C-alpha cells in the first residue's frame, strides 16, 4: 500500500501510524517479536531465578539495537512503498550495528550530562535529538553528525516535536500499561504476553517516529517533491522503480 509523502498534521501522523501498524502488522510487529518474544520466554522460565532473568536482560540489551535498526529500516521502506521482508530488514543492518551502538552511547552520555547540569537542558536536547535513529538508519549518519542532523530537522518545530513525542508516549503507555498489569496476574504465560504487548506498542512508537522524520524532511527540504520527481524520472527511464536498501532514500 502506497502512502502519499507530504507534510502532515499531528492527528494525521498518529492516524497514519495506526494504519501502517494495521496494514503491515505481521511484518513490523514480527520484526519486534523476534527479540521481544524470546526475551519474554526467558523471563517466564526464570520467573523465580534471578540468574536466568539477568541473562535474559543482558541478551535483550545486546540484540535489541539490531532489532530496532531492522524495524526502522522496514518502516522506512514500507512508507516509501519499497519491497521489504523480515529477513531483508535484518540483513540490511549488517555493517551499521557498531556505529549505531556507539552513537546511542554518545547520545546517552550527553543527555546524562545535560540532566546533571539542569533537568530542562536534558529535556530540550532530548527532543532535539529525538530523530536520531531515523537519521542513522535512513541517511547513514552517525556520531555527532547524526545528532546535529536531528537537531537541524527539529529546529523551528521543538514544541510540535515535544507534543508528538508526548502524545505517542501516552498512546503507547496507557493501554500497554493496563494490559501488562493484567498479564502479571497470569503465571509464566504473563511474561510472554507482556513481551508481546511491548512488541506492539514499541512498534507503533517507532512507526510514528519515522513518519514524523519524513514529515520534517518534507517541510524543511521539500522531500516529498524531490521523491515524486525521482519516481517520475525512474518510471520514465526504466519502468516502476525498485529500490533495495535504505541508503537510496536518504
């Protein structure tokens, strides 16, 4: 299903996020579930065993950056109407996992320093750098270059960005939190259901983030017009375009 790439209102971004989640549920949630469900199973097995629980948490922390990168890749390809599978999304993460982890460590370090200085600067820069992941995945920018690029895209729209992050957090947290409280009442299976819930709500949050990233590029760089012109040019030269890999959509 093709999505018209254009600047969107806040309600349109949230609604399009739900549409993408519904239309590509098996693909996108499947990518998240590849990490979340095994983690939930380990928690269920080690419900009364702190060693197994600790191993599960450590494994999740190691694997989750790969999962999140694959998810962002798949969302971007789906949004731009390009073919993608769970396997191809994970395959496309080769070679960028280490730079992604390094950039996240830099991000967390700077945020911690900003919060220690004062809480308000921490919040300010947290919003400015909120588009860090799409920038890394779609544009292949890392380190300080990725942080600067995110801030550049958010510039002039800090309040709108904060509002979108707040609303999507509430949408994901409230129903997800209610379900998780209910799942906790179910021995063993509850941990797996909790993980499945996390897979769904985290996927929706990631979808909205990617949509908003492209929204900002449309507003700042007229990405929608450039993308349309590229499509028309490619179709005129060689038929319908077939792009593989997110590096071609930067």
